[in-house]
C-alpha cells in the first residue's frame, strides 16, 4: 500500500488545484471552439458578413476575439481564487 504524503500547506495545495482546474477547463473550451469553427467553416461560408464568407471571418477574427475574451475571463477568475486564498491566510 502506497502512502500519500500529507502536505504542510493545504491552502497552497487547494489553490494550485483550483488554478489547474480553471486553466484546463478554459483551454478545453478554447480547443472545442477551434474544433467547432474549423469543422463548420465550410458550412458558414454559404453566408456573408461584411462582404466576406462567414466561415473565413469566423476563423480570421471571431476566434481571435473569443480567445482574448477567454483570457480576460481567466484573469478575472484567477484573481478571485488568489484573493480568496489571501483572505483565508490573512496575507492581504
């Protein structure tokens, strides 16, 4: 039987796990958006937006705006996690 070592800093471990879960979840959302955009681009090209095929516009601009939005959302959520840790430990 393997024993798992008990950590001296459980708050740090919770913080690291929450950060890892957040990062993996948001990267999964971005990857799913890429997959959906690439697989449906030819179907979207039937429609136009600003005199461009919609599939082209989605891949050229839409995904970029989506990634920037997800990055800002990640920062906002990460700051909440960091603030909760600092309040719980009396650091801030």
